C-alpha cells in the first residue's frame, strides 16, 4: 500500500519513472523512445532522429519520428504526464507549456522543432516542495473541480501574469480564452489569478 | 497522422532545394498545419520547416509597414508602430485564435490558413477542395459559416483569418521569392483565387514560392482604422462576419475610406461599393448607415447563411461608427 503522503502521480506512475521525486533523467535510451514512438505510429518508416531538449532546466535526449508532437513526447516518452491531452487540436489549452518563456499549445508543436529551446511544463513550476504562487492560489481559491484542465490553466495564468494582462477581470477572461474548463471553475480561476497579480502589484 | 520527413533549411535556396521532394510542403508556425496533418486532410511525405529563415522583422517608415512572414501574430499585435499606424491589424490579430496560438502562428501562415468548412475538415465527406470533383455537400448542407460572396457551384468555403481582412482593406502587398527568381511583389488580393470550378487551387503562388514579407502603406485611414468581429462566443471563435474599416475624415467630410469584410467569402472581401458611397460624403451616422447597406451588394447567400447579408451590413455600420469616433 502506498504511504499516506504518496502523491497521486506516484501512485499512478508506480513502477515507472517518478517525476516528482526524482530529477529528470538526462538521457533517454533511444530504443525506449523508439518503442514509444512506434506505439504512437505503427506504420512508421520515417527516420527516428535523436534530438536534445531542455525541459524544466534539464537536458533530455530522445529519438523520435518527426511527426511526434511535443505533447506526446512529454507524456508518452518522458512520462511528464502533468501536461494533459484534451482536444489535440489547439482548442482547449489543457496541453499549454512554455517555450522560451512564451505559452504555447504543445499538441500543435512538433517536438523535433524544439531543439535548443527552453521548455517549462507544470512539473517545472514548483521549487521543490514549495508550490509556485499560482499553484498555491489555485488551491486556495479552489480553481478547479475535476482538475484535468488545471495544469494548462496554471501554465497560461503564469504567462498571462508575466505578460501583464491582469488589469481587470474582463482582461483576465479574454487572455485566458485559450483554456477551456468543462467544470466551469472560471470564477475561482479568475480569483486565483487576481490574487497572484494583486500580490505582485502590492 | 502519416509519417513525414522534416527538413530544417537555413536559407531560402536550401528551402527551395528541400521542396524538390515530391509532395513536400512548407511549415511555419504549424498551428493549422498540425490540425490538417492530424486529421489526414493533408499527408505530405515531407515538410520543409521555415523557422530558421528568421524573417521575423517588424519595421516601419513614415510611408510603409513591413511585416516579416515569420513574425508571430502576438508580436505583430503588440508592436507599438502597428498599434498606432495600422490599428486594425493589431485589433484583428487580437481578435483571432487564443494567446497560445498567437504566440505560434505567423503572418505568412495566417494568410494561408485553410478554410474551416466542416466538409473540408472531415475526410469522411466529399469536398471539391480536398478531393477534386468529389462534390460539395456544403451547398445543400451545413453552410451557416460559409461564403455569401465569391462562391461557385463547386465550393462556397470561406476564408477564416482575421488579419488578412485588415491587410486587404489597407491595400497591402506581399513580397515573394521563388527558385531562380528575383523577388516579386503583388497585391495581397492577388494571392487568393476564387474557387470557380477548381476550388483546390487556392492561391496564385508559383511552385515552391515563399511569402517573405507583407508591405502595408501608411495612410490617415490606416491610422484611424478598426476591426469589428462578430462570432458565436465572446472570444476564441472564427468570425461569422467581420469588418476592417479605415476612415480619413477632414472637416466633417470623409476624404478616404477603406473597407473589407471577413467570414463572408473565399478571400478577404474588399467592399468597394461601401468605400465609394463614403468618399466625399459627410461623416454622419445617416451616411454611414447608407454606405454600410451597400456591404451586401452582390451577395449570393445560401439557405443557412442568409443572416450574414444583414449582419455584414451591420458589422460595417458599427465599424464605421468606431473608426469615426
């Protein structure tokens, strides 16, 4: 049985790479990545090319087919499953990550175009056990119900605050429009963002 | 999604060479491309990535704005010169897509975004644009979002982008480079083709040609311009109708006017009848309403989109009021 303080992610990922507790391994065996890629694309004949990505401050070398999205690479190969797949068409924002400091949807990003860029995922926000202020604010304001869209909401919210689009609730709503929440937690999400933005100004 | 090879050239000439591979396509920001690939709307054996060509410059002189084809939608929208001298471009971009997509999408890619017609986007449907001569279910089917101008019995798909509407209103030109060819410059309007009986040919680009930049003339009308977009929800939706309008008013008289419509045609639709009706007339609400009514001149709606005829005129009327304010 897992200990009481075991996280949900550790529980789900039991036996697999543990992302929260351990550092991201610096090199992923190409064979493993190849297997993951071919799981996604059984017909694949395109060359599997090794690429090196900077993810949450760590370097990861993987061999992937050109068609693999950054989202699939994160989730299926690197087991960074905090980034969620919703629509896989750029409409829902669940897969939002930061590339070179800018928020993007990882489902519409080819992983093989990310070499040399700095990628930050939801796993890279906290400082050890200390949550990022936006993560803490989402907890405080109950900014979710099922939680599936939450990593994307938080990644967008962090970027939006940095961009300075927190002047009013309307401005926050407009600049959070790329993140959909089917549970309808929007009022609490806005309260969380307002809280963090206010603390910054104050 | 089918497999493909990915070339990452570092120069225009390397790009032209990589495009020699049969069926290869260019990819820029990839926000539309990735959806088309994932849904098997397109399945090129090779992609040629333009990112390393840079071409991200945004620069302006008193006479002209130059947008590199790889400048992101977000960077153009936020550019101070664009916001003051060519306001409708910034407003159109900010009304488009989502902040994440605008950080990825490029000027050139936005000009070439493919239609959102539901039959084009569904490989289970016939579509003359996707499979030549397979038929057009839209004409009798779900056509609410589609064209009221410029369609044909083969295709009534509408162009979905916002920024090109502002660019066409302002008389923008595009700079093109192709293999073994000097730079050529054409009006943006001439990039696009109406569907006729070959709706699968959408542009007048030559084989392997690349859009390098967009040039937009400065004018008092561009400075006093605005973009109004009507859609089914408040944000992150394609236009039902939109209007880019620029007005140069002096002494209460409209000296110059530029007007283009979005969401209503296979390309950004210049509303010359409206412009004509505005020039030399007093800048009053009555004359704006009269001119705006001309926006629907020549419309050929189908069953599901008749509402766009009135809506387009009202969109123009609203945009004129805002631009004149």
